[in-house]
C-alpha cells in the first residue's frame, strides 16, 4: 500500500494537507496518526509531530518535513535515525522577501509608532528618514537570506549580513564567523534573523546580541523559535534597548493562547506566515520521494541531520 502518514499538532494543517494530497498525489493514501493503516506508512510527512508519534511507526523508511526546516522534528524524542527530506518550493524565496520587505518598511517608516499613537488618539508624524540612513542586519545568508539582503540593498537600505562562512553579495557588507558577529551587530537598527536552528545558534537572540545593537533597535525573527531568549527579549523591550519585535516563529506552534508573548508590549505576532511551501507543492514533492524510495533512486532535498538543515 502506498501510504503516507501526516503528523502534526496543527489540526487545520492536517486537513489542508489531506486535501492537497487528494488533488496533487491521488496515487498515495494519506492517513492520520490514529488510523490503523498508519503502521503501514513508509513516509511520514511532518510539522511539529507529537512526542512518540514517529516512534510508533514500524514500517517507516523516510521522514519528510513539510517545510524547508527540519528542527521541528526535535519535538518528538522518538524520531528514528532515518533519512530526512525537506520541501523546497521555488515560490518560498519570493514570499519571504515580501514579508521581510514589509517588516523593514514597518520599522523604517515608523508604522509601529503610528499604530501605537492611534490607540492613544495621538496625531504625531514619525521622523522620515532615507533608506540609506537605516541600518539593517541580516543573520543567515543562505538562499533566502542572501536574496533578502540583496533585495533590501537594491531598495537603498544600508545592509550588512552575517553567516558562518563569508559570502559576496551585491551592495551588502558581509561578515563571517563568531569573531565577526559583534562587529556585524554594532549599530544595527533592525536585525533580521534567518539562521538555521543548530546547537550553535540556539538562543542567539538574547542579551549578548541585543547589547550591540543601536538603542531602540527592532528585531524580526523568521528563523526558528529556539533562536529567541524570551526573558531577554522582555527585558530589552522594558528597558527600551529594543523598541519592538516582529515574531513569526515559535518553539511551540500554534502558539498557545495563554502564552505571554501575545500580551508582551512591543511584540507583533504573525502565525508562521512569512513564507511557506504551497500545500500542493508539498504533496508533489513527497509523492516524488515516495516514487524514488520504491524505485531505489536518490531522494530529493535530503537534509544533514548532524548540521540540522
């Protein structure tokens, strides 16, 4: 039986994926974790699987993230040592670029201040500054980060980028390695995180990073929830070191309704919408890897689990 099991704590996503597989990969049978047929599944398509769900699948051969990242698999300690694949959607870069462009304009033009003034019935124009006077830092210069940094530079912003290895990008001053992290951060007014989540980057968005930013800087996190130290964020917002934070990713998704981030002054939350592979693209790529698995061909978009991406 050509069975794929869908694993996620997001019930809406499960329904959407089932519909997409029915449209775009009707040759596969998709089931949920509580279906007895799940034990026959060769591939598990996952987004934040519940603890124990992967370990309960005796015939599993491939674990397939339904996103570009694989770190969410850590939420299931029973995750077996099997090949892990991810989804690469050609439209993902465009969506992320659009989201970050909005985020930059939001803080550059002071729309965060305008929205606060509206709640106070206060008529006050924020200072308008040229894009070239606004210093933006991009952490993570993979395919997404590099495209975003160059897009912002082309729009006239003062852009710098930081990654583990040196990159050469048009119009972007680049920094590399741990020894150049602090020089990269120095004076940045808007910090955008697009790093993969690894043991080295977990918690990187904390006081040791914030202290090097310009006073009143803002933060945009499109990487992973594990990058952010929430206690340090709250302190930085309370002291004015940060004026705001736009968060799209969280350690637990969906973000629980009682989580303090919902009510934290200065924080704007979006529901992991910066960019995502289309549901039909997910179904098509999982189906292609199912075909390759059974034809004994190399799988597409395999991740290195030791690196975390």
